[in-house]
C-alpha cells in the first residue's frame, strides 16, 4: 500500500562510518556479476527501469516458480490466470484508478525538479521556542539527522543566540499554506520555489489502434489484481472453483512513479505476484486475513528471509480506503529503512460490485448448498517480484573470513541464498584444466546433474578462486573432480568427488552415484 510509510524510515539500520554502505556494495555486486543492469545503459539509462542479467533472470524465475508452486500447484483451492496487460479502459474507471491513483507531487519552479510530497521532509528551526526559519531534506535513511544538522548550521551561520530545539520532521503533505513559501527547495536550498502539492495520476497511458484521440486511450495496468476481478465470472463458469477459492497471477505492472528510487525497490515497470481469495460474505474475514498474513510470512522465511528482518504494520483505520476492512503490510528491514514488502488487504466486495456496476454483468456466486446468491468478499496478498528479489539480495549478502589455500585468512563475499532460490544450484570443477581425464569426468558429472538442477561448469583459475566466485553469486554447492575420483589414490575412492558447502566451506567425499539424491531434496 502506498502512503504512510514515511514515519517509519527513521528506524533505518545505518552503516558504520567510513564503511561503504551496504546498498552500494549490493548494487555493485549485482552489476559486476550479472544480476541487475540499468535499462538502456549505453544510452545513459532510463530512470525507473531495470534489466535482469543472466543470474538475475534465474533468480527471478526461481522466485516466481516457488511462489506459483506454493500458491497454486500445491493447493486445491487456488487457480492461475494470465490476463492481458492492456485491458478495456473502463476497467480502470471501475477500479477507481482513473480518478484516484494519484501521488502528491511538488514542483520546484527554479530547478524544474519534481518531488513526491510525502518523500520531501521539512522542519521549522526553533530557537528559544521561536521559529526562525525552515529546513528541508529528501527522505533517506538519515532524514532526521540531516534536518538537525541543517538547523544547527543555519543557527551557527546566522549567529543566532539561544537554545535550538530538536527538529520535528513532517512531510510536505502536512505543510500549512503559510509554511509552503518558507520551506527551502531540496534542489536549491532556497525558499519560495516549491508549489503546493497536487495530485499526479500514475497510470501510464497509450493508444490502441490507428487513431490518436480520446477514444483510443488505454492504460498499461498499474496492478495485476483487476484481471482477476474482470475474469471472475469466466473462471466461475469453468466450474473448477467453489468458495472459498483464489485466483493468482504473476505479471508486469507499470506506474509512472514521480521518484523511482532505492535501486529496484520502486520502479516504473515491475512485476507483481497477486492473489485474490474469495470468501463468503458471511465468513469471518479477519480469520482469513490473519491466515494469509501468516502464509506470506512463512513463505518469505522459506525463501531465505530471516524472521528477525520482518515485521508487521497495520494501516490505521482512519487511513484505510473506504472499502477496505483492514490492511497489513509485511515490512522488511532494507538497508535504507524498514519498508513495505508485501501488502495483505481485506477489500470487502468493493471490486466485484464496481465491475458489476460498470459492465452491467452481475458478478455473484451461487451457493448451491444454501440456495443463496451473493457477492463474495476478497482477501488480497500482493507483492512485487522485484521487491522480494531486493529483500533476498539484502538478507543474503554477507562478508566473512575464510582461510585461503595457503591458510591465510581473507574476507569473502557470499550470498547466502536459500538453495531453492539460488540461481545456480551446483558448480562442477575439474581440479586441473590441463588433465583431460579430469576435464572429461567433470563434464560427465555436469551432464548427470543438468536434467535435475541448474548447474555450471568452470575450469578457469585456481580451485580456491573458483569457490569464491561461486560464493559471491550464492551457489550453495560445488563439486570437484580430483585424482581420487580417477582412482589414482586407491580403488575405494574411485568415482567419489569432493562436495563443498557454501555456507561453512565444509567438504565431504561422496559417490558420484549419490550426488543427485543428496542435492535434489535440498534445492527443490
Ligand atoms: N493490488 C494491490 C496493489 O497493487 P500495492 O501495495 O500498490 O497494492 C503491491 O502493490 C506490491 O507491489 C507492493 O507491496 C510491492 O511489493 C509491489 N510494488 C508496488 N509498487 C511498486 C513499484 N513501483 N516498484 C516495485 N514494486 C512495487
């Protein structure tokens, strides 16, 4: 859910002084190793759009596949859907997006920059209980500290005597009319250039067909959810579902975000995994709401996100949309602050009623047992693939100390992905690349594993370096073919290999014939 996240950003974890901030390290690793690239980088990039390289594409596929298997295939009560990205424009009138999918925007008339009003913070500078000026800063992990420093600098430069009060940050949506001309623009540092906030609709518009007039306007969907409501009747008519049941979908969504930021956290093109769970209008919605919050939390933990980095945020009743009975966000402690990861909303029967009204087609369920017709209510867990990917990258990133081949301790970077999420499950190495027997055997082992899991063959450089390269991209297992494998150190070791575990660098000898049986249960 958009909106009142700002108050919580001040609880952000902070990096140590002189240390490269964690986010910078993650962004650099993602680019270097082929997880994430800026879209159209050779043309200077385009803000809010990202490309996923070879490892990023694998990681995302694993996230989607795990979610789809757990949400759809392993359950009897949920079916899948792939609806189109461009839908009838009336869908977005019915859903309320045309009229109300807005973010508050502020312009700086001097710099021509635009800001989201709820991400622009300001505070009065109060000396001896009197307001002497204002300071402003854009939302960051250190917004409060930045505002305090700016207030202190102002007081010192102007040689103002008296006691400076601690700043009380507010966001620009809360600025009074008389305060707006006094608040400095974060772009220029000078007051007087910021406009009052105004609504900015975030739907990306296009034209369908040969005409370029109002009749041809269409929208790239800002959420996948409306496909599930618009196809509700079609799915009911297939006869495959009985209440309670869900419709799940994974697909791209588009929002013309005013300020895309924090790497892939908030982009203009992103991918959602949403599920609409339809329940009886007489059912206890709070029970199902709780059920889905717990389900989502457990799913995140199974995807490798530590429980300690997750928390819940209940939207205050007065800030809920008029149709919502309750919304809870699962929050994740990102390096830039505790932020929404997964929203679980109890939406009542608002969406089905709206689509019935705008389309003229009744969207009801007939309860055969009780001979009763009604409009079902819905619980909606909605999450972004990109946001889960970022949370997984942030929680998996780790630097530890490990001895190299000569016993010297060195720092290694390791992504501790859950094996079922890791892009590459197992890497296979010949100990030496100039021994054809080792190379041939290693390639044969790789072919043995290939049908069962994503595997990788590497013979370049020392074995220690090869392990480190796999640690850095989160490969949970490495298999090395050595002279023991060839039977040169005794017949009892013939056709055994070294299996090395990423997290503790432990090594054990296992038979080639046992490899699939050992690895498969751990990576599925
Ligand atoms: N159908 C409800 C809905 O779309 P939302 O809270 O706006 O609700 C759901 O979005 C989830 O989609 C968010 O929790 C987040 O994980 C992801 N998401 C939303 N906007 C995003 C953006 N601009 N970039 C990346 N992910 C986004």
